[in-house]
């Protein structure tokens, strides 16, 4: 069983990971904006945290966080900006010379767009 270190009322590290990993998977899988079954994410290598598979409940909670944050109700202009920010994050994270500070800044920009 993996340890969950967080403050009361805050999402656990696995919940943060599930949300982030799902967003990255969704961007790769559904970038053409066709409907995608979110449970397909659970069959991927990215659906593991600390050596354990993420559960359906953890995926459900990640989706609830995204819906609650307004991801699925944003205006087209905001959605386009969020997509650009996610592309920057993906580029920074996959760079051969990735810099943690730049990745964190790109991540914070994306998360800021979700809240």
C-alpha cells in the first residue's frame, strides 16, 4: 500500500498524479477532440503511481477534479489557451534538456488555467 502524505482536505499525491497523467494521456489520445472513453487510460503504463495501478476510484476523482475546476465548461478562447499551455508543458517535460524550473512553471500555468 502506498503512503498518502497530504494535508487534511487536500488531494493526495496519487490524486495529483492521476489528474496530471490523465490530462497528458487525454491530450495525446484525443487531441483531435473526438470523444474518448476515459477508462481506457487505466490500461496504459501511465496509469501507475508508486508501482501500483491507479484504481477506477482514483480516475473518477481525477475526472471530478477536472470537471469541478471547469475544464469541461471553458469558453473556446480559454480552451485554446489551455491547449497551448498544455503543449508548452508537454514540450518542456519531453525535452532532452528538461529543466525542472521551466517544467514547474509550465505546469503551474496549466493548473492556473484549470482553477
